[in-house]
């Protein structure tokens, strides 16, 4: 067999394997799954939609005033914090946004999701290999 | 039979097997039906079919659908949310608050200063526009933790960015993905750069 053709077949193997195995997530870009505590406590994982919030607030509002660290997994958010007016609770208090007793608006994820940033177009570069 | 041919046979087999498995699985058809109904809002999937929201959650219908909102904003074919967020804010499509209680324009620290990063190997140089970033972010979000204020004091390379560090903390997660090379590498190199044979000028791993 011609060596070049062999290489082509090898590439075909890798390509087809990638298509088969690496099916990308379909979620909206920058949706955050927060599941450090939710499922362990019998609730669905939280899905935080960045897109919905950035239409209404500049990034700095949450990432400076509210103290959200800009790295998935760095923030220790508990329902106690939220109810007492920290983190999400700074707005989700019935004055700026709806109250935290609407449990399933946030706790809306599929069971078993891993915490982290999602989105179909997340770079699948060296950091994700 | 060579390795390559075996590889192809094996991979085709895998593909067939996965198709058969996916057909045989007893999945609820509901998300697929919703996907069909939302064809007009492509590329944004409805929440119930996006793979992370639980379609059995009765409260899901109370939430905004990304397609309904994003389809009214400037379209970005490159990906991300398929929205040009910077344009959306500049052209007044959206007016996000600058503090969590107000729209106070004085709360925004605008800075109109472009930073050129010259050591970008054979790529065009990187132009970092402070203006587009300060619309969204405060100085303290990036300085001095992520980036030093002194030009050239921060070591940045594509490896770090693709691993979600430096620019990659946002670009690839919430801002346009780093697959859009030329949006950052947008400052043309002088032709003389390509004629010189000076390795120190082309190595982006050297101190910048």
C-alpha cells in the first residue's frame, strides 16, 4: 500500500474515533453547573446561565461586588449564604430578582452532572485532552 | 492488511456499534420533539433539549429560552453564544447595570488604551483593547492578580490560554472562544519582520 494512503487511513481512524467518542455538550455557552453540594443534599444540580445575567448586569457586578471568584469551583456557595443575602442572595431577595424559594428554577440540572463550565463551543484544546 | 486499514475497519465498526446502541436505547423522545419544534431558533437549543437541563422539571417553562433572547442580538457566526456581546452593548441592544442596584455610568472605569503584544511568533501581533474590556469589567478583575499593570511584565502564551489561564479564563468560557485567532492577533506585523532571521523576535516563550 502507498505510505501516504496508510497515513490517510490512520488519520481516518483518529477522526472517526473523535466523532464517535467526543460528542460535544449541547448546553448554552458559559452555562455553569454547580453541583458541589446540591445532589448530595437531594436536589438537582444548579445551572447558572451566564448569558441571562450578562444582559442585565456587567461582569464586574458579580465578580467584584458580590465576590464571585472567576474560576469554576472556587466559590463555596451554600443556601444559608443565599438566604442571608450573600452571593446569589444579593439580588435573589425579592427586590432585584425573585426569591430563593423558587428552588427548581436554579436546581434544574440533570442528575449526575459534573460541576464546571459548559458550552458547545468550549475550546477543546490542549487543556482538555 | 496494514495498521491503517485495520484502524479504519475498527473505527467504522465502532461507529456502527454506537449507532446501533443509540437506536436501541429506550430514550424519552420528548427532547427530540422539542428540538424539531425549535428549528427556527437554531443554533440555540431549547433548555429542555440542551443536554444539561432536566426536561422533567415542571418549572423549566418559567425560564427564558436562550434562542428567544439571542436571536434579537447581533449574530456571531464564530460560536460562543452566537452573540457579539461587545457590539450588543455598544449599539444599545442591551443595557446591563453597572452596580447591582443601579445603572450609574460613573461606576464604570473606562480606559481607552490599546496594548500591543509584539512577540507572537509568525502570527500578527496581539492588540488588547482596554475599552472593550472595561465596558464589562473592573480594573481589579484582572489587575494585579491575572495581569500586571506594567506592559510586558506578564508572561502569556497560547498554552496557558488554551488551558484556561490568563485570557483563557474568560475566552473559551464566557467570552468569544480562542479559536477566533485573528480577533486578538489583529495588529499587522511590518513586512520586515518576516524577512529578518532573528529567532529571539519570533519566540513567544521569551520574556515579553
